């Protein structure tokens, strides 16, 4: 198996020799339109991109940006930007058509339900039903709650309330043929009188109704070991967010395989974790964002992690 250093050294040599790093993974060896033939390590069918990574580019040119994502070789998209029954300014069906016309799929969507007033708090389940209805209309499999608002996560009691809501959200998703999941950041790993919010959510939610999208960067930033959690709750981590961490004081985001997180160790427990799909996400980049998400794609499709 290639380790991270071997991969980086190899790709550096290839770049220096003016060879193009392959953009597509083809299990059959069939040449894509570019004429390149590359190694397929078995991950491309379950690998996708969380397009929040390209939010600035999408705001300027939605279709052109998604076309570039397809050209890199991503087969799956995890969406974001749902609000007022639209996705990034398009109806759900319009948004899906753009993606499928490019040969990609939309298996997962990040969503939130705004709780800006007492009235909205009272109607949160009604809001959620509408959200799930829209996701069902475009055959989204995973409806993922992206982030708990800051003013709703100050105490352990807040997390108890969210655990109850997540069970309700999960039941609504189940009735619509979807799976509910929760995506973490680092704040869930802050101790509240000796208990972390993430642990409480794991304990208080139904394992069938509530799955998790474990973000490898944020759990590491929160001072926790992702592998320990993947082993702690077998079968509950059907989705993964793949992003790396710089070896620096600021612990900035890095392209997958180009930082300090041990992805070989993480992928070794994928079956125990129950992983079904994984999505690259590059929150910020010090370079060109398209190049960043391509670097992650190249590493993941060539590093023999599966």
C-alpha cells in the first residue's frame, strides 16, 4: 500500500517530468475523453465532492464550475445551499438535471432548518417535512444536518434537545425513504461538565434513524481520534468528510493525503464504521481551489486505501 509520503513523492516526480496526473478513474481501463488511462483503486463509485468547497466559484458560474468538477473525475456531488425550496438559486429538479447531465449523481445534501424565532422553533418539524419532501423529489439518499446554530449549542441540555429533534428528523426521513445524518465540526467535542455534546448525541439517538457524517478534520481539530469513534459506534458512520490538516501551529486545512491525518489507518476500519460514501471537502485553500480538490481526488484514487 502506498503511504502518504510515497504518494506525494511520486506525484512530485511526475509533475517535474511534465507528465499529466490522471484525472479519471476507469476500472475497465477504458479511455475517457481526455485520452488518459489511470489506476482505479475501487473508491471512485463511493467518492464525491462537497461542493461547498467551491462556493465562490459556484456563485460566479454554477454550471461551469460543476462541469470542471466532473472533468476532474468526481462521480458524486454532495450539495449545499438549500433554502426557500431552492438549491443555489435553482429548483431541486433543475439543480439535479445539471448534475446528471454532467454524468454525476447527487446522493447527499447538506441542509439546516433555521430557528430564528420562537415561532420557527415551534414549527421546526413542519419545516423539516418540507425539506425532506424536496430532497425526496430528487431522490437524495442522505439528508444531512450540516451544523447546529451557535446559540443552540451552549449547554448539554441544548444537545439533549437536538438529540430528540434528530430522532424526529430521522423518522421523517425514514418515512420518505431517506437516511438522516449529522455532520460534525469541532465544537461538539467541548466538554460541558465532563460530557461532550457529540457523545450525548451518539447515546441519545436511535442508531437506525440517525447516522453520522464524520468530518475527519474537525474531529481531529477537536482533540479526538477519529478511529476511536469509528470503532466506538459500529455501523453509524455511513458518511465521511475527507479533509486533511497542515503540520503547522494554525492547523490549517490541507488537501487529502498532503497533511498529518492518517487516512490509511482510518480506511482500515471502514467496514466496522459502516462507511457507504465519502466526500472531499476543502473549506479553504492557500492555492487554487480547483487544484486543491483535484489533488485530493488524485490521492484518494491512487493511494490504494480500499
